[in-house]
């Protein structure tokens, strides 16, 4: 794996040119129009090619850095420092000058043989604070996801741009200020870029040296604070470092048959048996986290024929750590194999070779007794407790991003959930923001058949409660203790206060754990 084909670090002049042409997310949306902009997110370039035919500055940059089209050198020189971009390796001379739509971007631009192409893709990216950032990736892979990879036969060390998974991870990470942050498997550097907003020091690791160079280019083009880059797998590059306050990872989690030697695609294939790579990241996190430090990662895990995935997953968790694991989707082994065979473009290969690879995937799963694969999120905090709070759940329903605040709130609540019943009832609570109550029943009925508490933010849960649960949640405004509210409800209903108090802690813990209530203090 080599970095000799990538630009040399230093892109300040290029960044200035990109900004001057309004090559930004808002600028592109206005320039391309909503339909073409949305099509780009799906990996479709034809609408954007049609929208950039007139060849203004933004169109030239879009064709170069997003649409993989050659542009006449004369036009490129009008919007970019051409000689410097060629010398640094951002652009390359290209034979011919026609674009995929049959045009050269502008009539009368001279000899079409004098054309340039981008050596890397550059995608405008909006930072959460309104920053104008740029994500660098391998040419042809700026859009990320399966569409980019399947477009050709990628080299094993190809570096993808931002896809759905990496976007999800950016939304899961709390933006609370931290000291030291680690991005394991940085790829194009999008996670490291986000971490520079709230971490005093960022370290980015990857076994692929091309990914480390690409991440460096991403941060430089984005005018972000510098990170430290380490080559190596998992925690090996930081084994002797001080512990980290935050670790994030979008690792090569695909459960694929091991390949002899190097992985077939470094960005996705960990080349370990089954889900061992993800298990190793989780199991080793406590040793690399500072007390109170947090791990946020994406993962795939196996569902075996002889057990529940939660029982198997619980063995992954290091002692003393609070954890929350959310399975967003489960796929059977045929769906999973097809997904990743298409990701690599195997469906466009010789049918016999495709069938042989498909068979190898199924054989690998069946040999280990795997019936399906879970896809989801893993969140872990080093709590140094002998009573960790662990929540393993399936949630395939809609959520409202960003979920970073929800993740932070959950771990802040874990200490409250560990309180004994007496201390729990002695505290005051309030209803979480954007929680509403719905009553369902026949018109004119004296009492509703169902009372539902529904979140309009975060995980967007809906919880059916009885009269006591609804009354208790509605009375939590931070004024009275939970015990006092329970006593008042008992008197109102004519129930035994002691009996209701005995049931209240379980109700209260459930409302807290699922995000319907928050401690008032």
C-alpha cells in the first residue's frame, strides 16, 4: 500500500479557491438544484452533469472533484491555482477532454486534449457549527457507499468518502469537551475532523497508510486543528499512550470470509474470524479509556443458531463498564452476503465467480453456526463499578439525529440508576423535553383504553403506561420528590401508599432508562 499517488499535504490555496467559487454544501444545493443534489447522495451523477453544463466556477469544481469528469485546463486555470494544483498532485493531466454527457463544460475552450482530472475526490461537508469543511477520498469514491465501490474494480487500499454509516457515527458522538480523543480506523478522516471541534488532542489510526494521508488532507483542506496520525490495527498504535477520554470507531466490521494475506478491501474487511474484530475493540476499550471515558462505535455481530445475541454480546463487555448496545437491523446470512458482494461489485463479475464467492460466504457462516447478523451501535463508558448498567436492545424504528446528547444523558443517568430504592424515591425528576401524552379510547368513554407516552426527539420511543404511570410522569415537574408524588397518587386513588411505593422504583427506573424522565438536579 502506497501513498505516492496522493497529493502532498498543504491545501490552503486550494481551499481558498473552493470557497471563492462557493463550492460548499449550500452553494452546491443552490447551484445543482434539490433533485440533482439528492441524486448525488444516492450515487447518481447524471442529473448533476446536466446541471453543470454551462461551465461556471462551481460547475467546473463539481465536475472535477465530485463527478470525475475531465475539464479543459484553460477552464480549470480560471478557478484554481492550476500549476500549484498539478505540482502538488491534486490534479493530473488527462488525455482527451470530453465529459460523460458529451461536452467539455464550455464551448470554445481550446484544444480538448489539454484537459485535467482530479487525483482525489473532494466533497463539501457542513460542520455542526456551520463550518465549511471538505472531505478527501479516492477518485470515484467521494459519494461513499456501495455505488462508489461497485463502479469499478477498486484497489484493496481504496479510501471511501462519507457514507451513511460514517454520517450516523458523527451524529452519535456527544460534543462534550474532552481532553484526548482517538479515532480508530479513521479512513477519510471525517470522524477525526468532527472530534477536532471538542477534543483538545486528536489521534487518528488506520492500518492503511493511504487512509492516514487522506485524513490529513481532509483536515488540512478543512482548516481544522491538526491531528496525530498512527499506522496500525485496533489499539496497537496507541498501546503505550496515555488513556483517552473518548474513543470512536467506524471499523472494518464486515463479517467476510478471511482472505489469505491482506484483506480484500481494507476499509471493510478486518480479516479476522467472524466478528472477532469488533469484539476485540469492545473488550479492549476499558484498558485504553480514562476513568469516565466513552467508546462510541458501529459494529456487526453474529447471531448463532443456539442462543440469543444479547447473551453472547454480554460476554464482550469489559468489567466495570456501563454499556448501551442498539441493534438497528438484523439480516439473514443470504441478505448479508448479497449486500457486501454487491458492495465490492462482485455482482458485475463473471456469474460463475460471483456464485463461487457467494457460496464461500454461506459456507463460512454455516461452519460456525451463524444464522444471521446484527447491525448497530455500541456505546460504552468506563465507570469502574461492580454494578454496571447494561442495556442491550433492538430498535429498528426511526430516530431523530443527532443522538449525541441522548447518548451522553444515558451515561449520566447510569449513576442514578444504581441508587438504592430509598435514594431513588428521595430525588426529584422532570419530564424530558418533547414528551407528549396520547390517550386512546372510544369517544365518550369515562377512561381511556390506553395511555401512551411518546418522545418527539432522541430515540422517539412510545411507551404504554397505566393510570399510575401516566399520573406519575405528568406530575414530575421537578417540584416534589418521586416518593411524595407516589404518596399523593395513592391517596387520590385510595390505594395503600406502602404498596405503591414498593412498585414505584421499577417504574421510575424504566422511565429514566428509556429517556422519558430526567433528574431535576
